[in-house]
C-alpha cells in the first residue's frame, strides 16, 4: 500500500462546515446587530419553530445552554431537596450536576456494554420511594433504550427527562407505535445543547427544551426569564436562562444544513466500519453499536480498546497528528465532587471498564476518505508494532 500523505486530522474541524456558509452566517449576524434585539426576539422564536418542526415536538423553548435546559427541566418538574433522580454515571457532568444543584440526589446507574447508554435493568434496581425522575442520555448520537425506560417510568410514576444534548435528529423506533420518533419527544421533556461541538452548534453557548405538555411548556418559558410574568411580577423563582439572538440567528442558518451534515456523519461511520473490518481490526477493537431501526446521528464515533492499550494507542495517534478525545475518562460517581454520594466502582462495573478503554476518533462532516483511511492505517500500524 502506498503511504497516504495526510498533514493533520483534528478531532473536529468546524471551519470545514462553516466555510461554505460564511456569507450566510455573516448576513444573519449583521441583521441581528442592526436590529438592536440582542436577547430572545424574533430569531429565537424562529429557532423554536424550527425545533418544533424538526423534532416534531409540540413546544420548544430555546435557552442559554444544554446545562440550563437540564436545570430548568428539573425545576419545571418541581424537584425538591432529597428527591432522587436516576442518571447514567457514564455521561457529561451536567446531566448529574443539574440534579445536585437543586438539592436532589443523583443516583448513578450503569450502562449497556454495547450501546454505552443507560442500562434500564440497572436503573430499575435503583428505584426507591424517593425516586422522582430518570434522565436517559442519548449518548454520542444514539437514543437510549426508551421502551424499557418508559415502562419503568410508567410503573413508578417517574418524570422522564431526555438528555438529547448530543442527539438532535436521532430517532428511536417505538415498537408500540410502529414508527420512529425523534429525540426530544420520547419523554416528558427533551434537553438539547448547541455548544459548538454538537451536531447543531452555535458560535457560542445555546440550548433548548422540547415537550408535548402545554403546562410544562408555559412553565419552562417562565422559568427561563426569572419566573417573570408580567414584567417585574414573579410568582415562581426562575433563572436567567435566555438565549441571545446572535446564537439563534446562527442556528437558524445552520438548521437547513443539519440533515446534510447528519448524512455525512452516517456515511463516515459506515466507512469506518468497512475500513476497520477490511483491516481485520474488529477482533482487537470494539466498534460502536448502531440500531438497525431508528437513526443514529453520530455526534461521536467512539471505539473501545479493551486490552489496556488505549492510552498507548492515543499517544501513537497523536504522534501521527491524529486528534482523539476520551468521552469520558471516568464515571461521574468517581468525580471528587460526587464522593459524598458514596457510590463505588463495584456498583458500576461497565461504566468503570468502558471509561478506561473508550476513545473518540474524528467523524466530523467534511473529513475526507483519505483522512479516515489514514486513521485506520495508523491503528493497524500500532497493532503490528505492539
Ligand atoms: C454538551 C452536553 C451537555 C451540556 O450542554 P452545554 O450546552 O454545554 O451546557 C449536557 N449533557 C450532555 C450529554 C452533553 O453532551
């Protein structure tokens, strides 16, 4: 094989996505600048309409970030100090910190070893009389096992808050309805993030909530603006969770490209599967599972290197100028700030194991065939040498 000449493959290159649409983005930002409406306003309303249409949710409330979305979702459900909320330990910090910030108790559940999403059976074991809600995370772009989670929630009267921060556009095939349903409409409230690394990324922070419940929708809208209605009258305590209009304008431009970018991510994922299989690497590394029904939107393409060689492989790829990242290097139950919860590794064996072996490789829209082949070749070379 002739060696491929590739300069550098970053984990994510946002500029490749943005370059072709820079004139459009510029125009949208200039319009906001000229309008003098910098917070909420018509661009935010249009974003909410785009979100309703795209997720098929009846209501959408844009907000300042995915973290604020999670916090507001729990506030809207009247989470009280001492209430327990089941969350996966293998997720981004905000899933659990939102619970703790309200005085709630995050109860960490383990994950499925193939999908790395919440293990409903382990969640079931952790339900008590104090359990108020469950937050399934649709990790890396793939929906959690929602039928099982919904059954649990129904049986125990739990609120289901989806952390769809990484999964806008992901679909879950609902066996009862016999159709695919989009992330954000699978529970009571869906939470989205528009942090720049997400599939729909702002040029700054942004987030949103979706729901089919009109009472929750009204409450979320109010919570976003200090519980204020009418102006300077507050009957509930909210936060400043407002979105700025520049971000809304950027997101409205990017919305029309989201499905094209999604399709590119899916194509890139399938190419990795082919390349890893052709290279005979599937015995050595665990590829990400994906559903035969539904829709995976591949915010990340993570692989597991189960033989203790993950960090050595990561160093090797770094020496070849290939960007990687570890989502996540440990379970949240291991974080210093959550030690008071006294949750041991023995309780979460899959989370512990996966966090020590997982690694994300580049999958962004715009990565070339040559770059993906270069990455797989480099991984092959590592295994020949070690
Ligand atoms: C990004 C992310 C969040 C937080 O979103 P921000 O917009 O960064 O506040 C929450 N949960 C998960 C799973 C995420 O990936």
